[in-house]
């Protein structure tokens, strides 16, 4: 079974062609309209619904849910696409207020000569569109979109730079010119008269609810219900890293499906392997537990296929263990996995949420003291001393002076290196400030909601939608497994938004509310463990394993001829990886290698 298919919406080829013709020319005997010639919807995956009436053509993918009982019944009897049409007819432009869950929706309104595209609040379901001249095309996969005969495009240099910066190409852009992604919680509208416009249809409503027993009880109840809704079919299992989220999901899956398996990957490298926590959770819940230890040869075997499988370049090395975990599940007969992604980004579990709080006291000092005493001392001649405490103080002040969200980027390799890494001609064709612009857009997407909530909203888009969810979805598709994310259920999103920043992150205590709510449910060792996940010791392996090193060296040599990064910079990067910090520089080498392999797979 493969969860990635390439087809125009429709259950068979004939229906697909008819649907394509209807979208382009109108249906039900109406006169042809001047819709763009490429107004064709293509969809990927097993959960696709299409509907056509005299006025509308609708396509839906994902796991939609309806607030309205009548619309839910319409979806049950006629499909989600028919329910979307009913919602539009009853509620007009506010119909989207009645749709929840994970979804991508495309609607052609032939009467109004209008096309409307929407994705869910977190961007679980992707949706791409191409807009150039008289062609407007839509697909849930960039490769499907690019294959349409009326889509003419090439690699966007700006997207290449943004990929090197973020290790993915962030929405709303894509690796291809004139191809864009619909942002989470956004609506994109094309009309014959006005062209393309975009609006945000939902923003979270953040509150100040304290960490109280009723809220903790609600977390447990809502999570159980979310897991129950996500369970589909008999052949279901769960990822199990041994962290808070995967342990919760695996335990609650066992409640609904006793005997359902959980799957873990480990690494036989000190400081990286967390299999002991996964085993603790498995014993605690009585799970059927399957394990696989990823080795350097596994990485060498898989990396060309993984790099090629993504519809855009993807540079997160944890795709490798995610793939082997999904492959293990498929070998055990599992057809759908439940993943724990989302808990950290809802309930404040990432280290940077706490570390950024460390800079806030600096801004509470009198401005005169900072400007007249501290900054002249620590950023002036005294700062040149090699004395360690002075160096640390200088670094602190340098970071504290930066505004949010730029301060979050100070450890980014490209941010630190800047144009010095770029080939001269390539640098002239890109906007070096575009990554900061994208970061600011994500950080301010909910308005002025305070630093912690702004970081969470930023991560809903740039960590989850652009990165982690795509990692899991694509590697599961490679293994022939479907995947669901119960912790991104709308009830949990709303509960997380209700909680005050102090409830989520008092002091430096990450996931404070979630840990309190799960005491008595999760084992103590899991509740108190530090965050890790499926991190891969890729930097060390690329340095020490001959086969991996050869793959990397070959890719880097080829990439050096593309005129994107300076060959001298790449040589220095390889030296620093070998001689100084294998993990830090190895991760960026992986990013470059993945891009080169992706380009090679497409003959570019």
C-alpha cells in the first residue's frame, strides 16, 4: 500500500478527465467560462473527496471534522466535498468557521468565476498552487503540480537560499518559481477579475487560564478523545520515542486497541540513544513493543531515496530514523501510525522557549545603565579580552540587544555566516533578509500575544507545518503507511491557547502544565526526562563512517560546481566538520548534501 498517489481528483481515469474538463469549461450544460486553462485540481493520498454540481466543483483531502451536526451528516452520507458545498450555500464566506480537523479544500465557483483554496489551522494538509498568466493550477504535491502540461517553472534561487537557511523551503514560497503553498489557517482566492488574494481566516484566541485541576482533567479527556478519533481500521500502531507525547499517544492507543504495537528506533551511540525511555513507557502500559537500531549503513542505504522522495528539498536528518520506524511498522502489518508531533509546540516544550526568557531581565535594567555603562564596557575594547566570563557576558548582551524574533536566529549557521558563504553571482540574485521576513511573519501571525505565545505560533507554522509534519508524512508514505497527529486536534489547540504563559512555562520549567496533568498516567521517568526525540548522530557518522563520508564528499564536490556556495567555504566547512565540531557542522553538510541529491534525482 502506498499513501502517495498522483491523480486528478476522481475515482478512475475517465472520471478524472471529466472532472478536469468540468473544472475548465463549466458543467451541467452551462456555457464555458473564462476560467484559467490550468484550473485543475490534483490530489495525493487515500483520503480524497470530490463533488460537482451545476455551480461548484469541490475537492477535499485530509481528516475534516464538522461543528454542525447537519453538515457532519452530509459529509457522512455524501462525502466531505458535498458537505463543503452545503456549508458554502448556507453560510457564505463564513462557512470555514464550521470546518475543523486536518484538511485542504479547493472550490471552483463557476458562476462567480472564482477559485477558493484553504488549509487547516496548523497546516497539517499541504496545498500548492501555480499562478502565472492565464494558468491557475492546484495540487497537494509540488511534483504533481509541476507535471501539469500548462505549468512552466524552474528552480527559484531565493527558495534555494531560504532552504539553506531553514533546511526546508518555508511557506508561502516553494522551490519552484510561481508555485506557492497555502499558509496554515489561510484562504487563497483567485478570481477572473482580481487575480490572487490571500487572507488569514483564523487566529488563536490566547487567554490567561491558570494551571488548575479542571484544566488538567480536560487535557486527559481531550487527548483520549483525539486518539480515539484518529484510530482507523485494525492495522494501527504508534511511534514511541519515549518522550511525553509519543508515550501519551501510545498509551491511549492501547486503551482503545489493546495489543496495538508501538515502534521505536535507537542509535548505538552514547548521548543519542533513548530506547530505555521507550522501553519504560512500553512496560508501563503493557505495550507490544518493536525496536530497530539505525546504523550508519542504514543511513547510506536510505539517504538517496529519502532525498528524492520529497516534493521539495528537505534537510532534516531525523527523516532517516522516522523512515526506518515507519518501515518497521509496515513490516509488522501496520497500515496507519499515530504520531506524537505537536505537544511541544502547543504546551511549551522546546528549550528555546525557556532560553529566550533569560534575555528579558536585561531589558528591565534602566536604559541609561545599559547604554552608558554595560554596553560600552562589554561591547567596547574590554570585550577583546579572552577572559571566559567576559566573553560570555559579551555574547549575552549582543543577543539581548536583538529584538524578537531575530534573536531566535542567532545560532543559525547561515545567519552567522551571511553572504560570505555565497557565490558572488548567486548572492546578487537573492534577498538576504527574506528569511528574517518569513520569521517575523510567522512570529506575528497571531498579533501582539506576548513572547511565549508568539514563539508557539511561529513554531506551529515553521516547525510543525513546514518541517516536522512533512518529515513524518513523507517518510510514512515511502514506507506505505498512513499517519495521523492526534495531539493537533482542535480541542487541544484551543486548550493550549486558553492557558496563560505562566501555566505553560513558569520560570524555566518546560511543559509544566502537561507534566502536571500526566502525573499518575505516564511513568515518572518519562515525565522528568529531558527532551530529545529521534535525533540522529549524523555529524559523527558522516565523519567516521567511510561509506557515508564518501557519499557526502561526492555530493559536496558536485554542489560546489553549481555556483551557489563558494568552493572555499565548502572546503572550510568540511575541515571544521572533521577537526572541530562534528555535530554542528555535520548537520549543515547534511543539508547541502540532501539538496544536491534532490537536484540530481530530478536531473537538474
